[in-house]
């Protein structure tokens, strides 16, 4: 099943937040509804891609009543609903969740700073350029200041 990171963000947005397992279950349900294969490995790769591109943000420290980290819509996402997604809240027994925007912004900022350090250490020009773009989206989306991290990326 071909889903984009924006499609995945749309699915997550239906619930407010999903665990990684719930997100996989949602993708499997979509595949079933469409009569397509539910390739679990592909779903995992798509989640990894969406996290790396900041379409999704993983929040480990939250008050949502589950122990697992939650996936929430990130700063680069333009959530879209894939065909059949509107039925997911009726199919899955997952409550709507809300994670505070401050908590999500803090998680995204921490992840960004880690990614920036790794990109600079690896001298990965492509990743550095991607992160510079993300930094502006992240600042506009959450109440974070990434000027110092952006300066380090610019200097790399």
C-alpha cells in the first residue's frame, strides 16, 4: 500500500496521537479495506521516514494514559486522509488523545538538536540542508528557538 508521510500524518491526526503499534494497526486496516497487502515492514519504514522528515514527532514523555511513545503530527506535515481513513476511528478501539503543544514542541526540538549533531558529525550535507529547512518550519510551528543550532548547521 502506497502511503505518503502526509497520509500517515492524516491518519495520526484522526486520533490526535497513536502509538507506533496502533499506527501499524491503522495502516493494516486501511490495506484490508483497500484489498491490498499489509506489509508490516513497509509500514515501519514509512513511520521511520515520517519521523526523519518531521512529518511525525515521537513524544515519550506525555500524560495520555499509555506507556509507549506517541506519534503526533509534526511541523513539516500537511496531513491528508487516504481513502478509507475516515472509518478508522469506528474500526479501531483507540481513544482520541491530546498531547500538549508545548510537550510536542519540546520533543521535536530535542530530536532536532540530536539530528543536527549527528548530521554535522557525519558531514552529511544533504541532511544538513534538510534540517536547515526543517528548523524554520519547527520554529513557526512550535515555540522553540533554533537559531544556535541553525548557526552550527550553517557553519558545517
